[in-house]
C-alpha cells in the first residue's frame, strides 16, 4: 500500500478481470480508503469520480465481485483485481463493460471454450439444418456417449504412437464431443472448473501410490 502511486486526485485505476474466463470486466478507480475496504472485505469497493463517494460493487444490484487477488504493475500506479463475480459487471446488465469492437484482426481469431460451449448450446436450442452438432442432439445421449468413447480411444491410440500432431487433433475432437455431452446433460463449463478448483492438489493420488 505504501509504495502505490495514487494520482493528484488520490486515485489509482483498477482493471477488474474475471478469475475464470480472464476477460476484462471493467475499469474503475480506487483511493486508499476503498482499496483498504476491498482488501478487508474481500470484495470490490471503488471510488466514484462522478458521485465523489465510495461504492461497493453489488451493494444495490447484488452483483458482488469477490476478490481473488490484487496485483500492481511495475510502476505501482495501476492495479489488476481478479474476481469471482455473482452477476453482470456492467450497469447495462452485460457480462463485461467491453463489448464494442473497434478493431478485429483478420489473421488472429479470438477463441474460447466458453464461446464454443455457447455455440454448441445454440445448436441444441435453435436447430440448424445440416449441422453435425444438431444431428448429435437429435440422436440423443446414447449416440453422443458413443462418440465420446470413440474419441477417447483415438486419443489413446495417438498418444501411444507418440504422434504429437495427431494427439492434439484427437484431443480437440474429444473436447468438442465432451462439450456436446455436457450441454446434453445440462453441465456447464463453470461447474467443471469449480470442481477442479476444489481439488487443489493434482499429485495427491501419485503421492498415495508412492507411500504404499
């Protein structure tokens, strides 16, 4: 706190980032008091430049942001606040305040599992003629599970051959079919992420086996 550089108005910009998706949710400002409150309460508290007062995110909307970490940059004059949010970050009701593209590269395409999941879910609710995904949903869970099993086998075969490119290709196929299965079963990506987050130690089983 003592090394942070607040501006002439006693403020420091805070970039708020989603813990799970890494998406930038909003940019707000904090003063020393709101930063201290944020740390003490483990939820975001900002300073409103328009109202000239402190405001806790979600105090009226219920869209609280629970703080995971706060990091400063190399100049100690800006903050990145990583949060787990209870609802939309923007006052307009959107997930993020950043929704209006100004430039999109023709060479580099943005991709995320969240976007793919939503696309797959859309094929279930709004059936598209000729879509393989829609076809899988039409056939039902038995067909989807059969494809998941087939893709699991393909991953094992490719891995056993130590063919990196083929293994990547087959893992991508398996991931897609797993997402289809998740949508069919009503399982969200967030639920899987939450389950992984609860485990913390990925080497626990290995340690147990070594002790036996």
